[in-house]
C-alpha cells in the first residue's frame, strides 16, 4: 500500500514531513513517540516507498497498526495543506509552516 501522501504529491513536501512528525508525536505522546520511532527504525531497515526515516516508520506502522498509520498520515496531509485527504485526486495546496 503506497503512502497516501504519494497519491496527492505531498511525499517530498517539507510541510507534510514536518506535519507527519507532529501528528506522530501527538498520537503517541512526546516521550513514547521517540521510543516507538526507534523501535520501528530498528525493525524496518528499508521502506517500501523510499529509504527515509519517514518511509521506514510509516511502513513499520502499516505492518503493525495499519489503521493508525493511515490516521497519522491523513492528519499530516490535512495540517500541511493538502486538502481533503480522502480524495486521491486532491491538488496540493501546501502552505509553509
């Protein structure tokens, strides 16, 4: 399953990446998010859509908690200005945070 962000052209967006980590931390909590990120990075050496930490963490989340991975990504898409994340035809309206 590809990233939701890939389908709307947000994957390389700095605004999306910043929003992703903000949503990740908000979901797991400030202290837990660091531990969960480290655990996922140690388990997943290569992402299915790339080799960045975000790619690896997202794949690890999808492997263990698919529903939560999608929720975090949808939140990040909305917060980074990519409009309605339920539509794969949404046009990027990225805003710089």
